[in-house]
């Protein structure tokens, strides 16, 4: 999509809070989410300033009908709307922007104002039914740090890393919306000097700052896609925290990769920022160190200039910003990841979630995991009197992301608090 009038910096909304330059959700953004209020019914809306425009209500009265005679905003998730495809996404975004623009027809103001809900009065829900979840490993800085830490620093990257977007299939059932508490996982643990593993709670609980790409339209089984087609298939993006139990992971990951170490929880932000809204912030991936095979090459810049931050707060304590980084440095774009995912003929569809992998820069202050920031716990962070190598019970983590230019395109936040581990199951008959 080329930039159009929906990206005009001069555009203003009749929702006054959307015109604040520091607002995450101006009229140029319009991210989608799922919310409920006192009646408990989950509805679909777009964020505008400090409010939500209830699209379920507007669809019911005929003001917004992207599916024609078929309602698509009445099921509490975005999947039916996402399945309609890029042309409908773009036209619906343009229509909603027109309804929210200052100077909208007076006859429309009453039904529009009736469909406006304060964000402070709403409970947010998972915006999509997540069909599948795949996590990638696309930051060269992150891969180099981890490879240096656990392998030979001279050969930190595995031989395939510069040629292929490395990924693994994760667990969709434990993808949860921001604000959902995360329970410390149990797992098998084995130190380098131990003769055998033991069952216990993870002591090296970590975070991973990522961007999640949500597939809108899919491909049939057996049919690969190009990077240009993959870019168009992506509906939008969310902040993503792929919580990780490093001590469980180090024992289990060979030869098939992470399993229980990452299956216990993945948090995403409640607002899906559309690919259309991010169009002014497109940028290229970094220069290639090895020429990619033709199917992975891109004719257009498919990364985005998105600033990212991580706050960490001890229980009852003040949040401390422990990382500042940017998505633009990711070696593989989401389009390249989706293209590679579909290469073998894997069928993708509405609600498939692709995690970018940890987003890290070159300095400890720009890393996306505690593993890197503290170099596996060796150099703990100072949180204003408390030290952290890894997460303790009661710690809260908040991710933030936004694009900054003529206006701000924000993602809101992605939050989670660590709960104590459950009681370990005993032997049969106990």
C-alpha cells in the first residue's frame, strides 16, 4: 500500500484526546482490538485517543459493513475481518478514519458518540483466535550474543543463520493478552555437575522483547508465496513477550529446540497496529552478509522503524527502563519469515502468529532479554536498590513500542507479572 490521505499529518479527529502529539492512537493509527465493558460481551473496536470506537455496534446499525450482508465484527475476534483481505482492510480503515475525522457529517455524530467507550472503562481481550504460533530468531545481535555465551565466540552464528530465517513451532494455547499474570514454570533442571535431572521451578526466568506479525490471508497447502505476497498477507503487528525459562531450556533444547521452556506463556499487546498504519515507517533490513536465495530476496523495504522499550518493576517498586532498542535492525523481515514458513507448502491462515525473535541492539542497554543484559546473570541489573539477574516472583515487565515522525503510531503496552510456581506433582499414589 502506498501512503494515502489516511497518513496525512494534518488530519485531526473530533475525539479531542486523539490530537495530543504524545498520544499513541491518533487518527492516523486506528489499531484494532477486542474489548468488553459491564455487560461482559466481547466486541471489536479501534483505539482513538483515550477512547474505543465500538465497531460491533456500528456494524449492527449499518455504519460500517466490511463484510456486506455478513457481519464480521460480531464474534469477539478479528479473524473473520482479517480473512476478507488487504483491499477490504484498506477501505475499512479509510472509512473509519472518515467517521472519526473532524467535520464529519452532523447527522452521524450522535450514533458515533454513542459508540465511543472510554479505554479506562474497558477490559481488553485477546484480539484474535491464534491458530498457530511460530517463533523466529531474526536478530543478528541476539543470535551472536547467545552463540558467544554458550558456544565459541568465533563461531557464534550457526552455519545456516545468514541463509535462512530460523524458527520453531510454539504453543498457541498459551498466547495471552497483556495483563495476564504468568506463573513461573516447573520443569526438568540439570546443572553441568549434576548426574541426573531433578524436577523444580525455573530459577532463570527471562523475557524476550519481540514483535508479533499476524497473518490475515493465507495460502493453500502446497503453494509457496513470494516476499511481496507475504508482505500483503500480514494484517498487522503486536508487541510480544516470549517468556523463557533459561535453565529448563538449556537441558531440553538439544536436538529439537525449546519445548517446555517457552510453552508456559507468551504475552501480546491488545491492540493490533495494521500494516497500513505503519506504511510511512517502512525501512530496509540491514545489508546482507551472504546473498540470500532468490525466494527470500525483497524488492521493497519491508522492515519498520519502531522504537521499543522494556520496563522492569519489583513487586511494589518503581519501574525502571532497562532496555531501549529498535525493530529496524532485524536481519530478517516478517515477510521473509512468512515466505520461508510457506516455502515447503505449509498452509498459513487468518490468526497465525509469527514472533520476530528477540529484538536486540549492539549494547547491553539495547538488548531484548535479561540473558543478554546480565550476561546469563553474571552482571545483575540495578533496579534502584534491588538486583536482578533473572525475574523474581512479583516482578512486572512492561513492553512499549511506537513509531515517531510527523505523528506517533503507538502499540500501547504489553504487561505481565510473575506468579509463584505451582506445587510440583508427586509420584503416583502420593
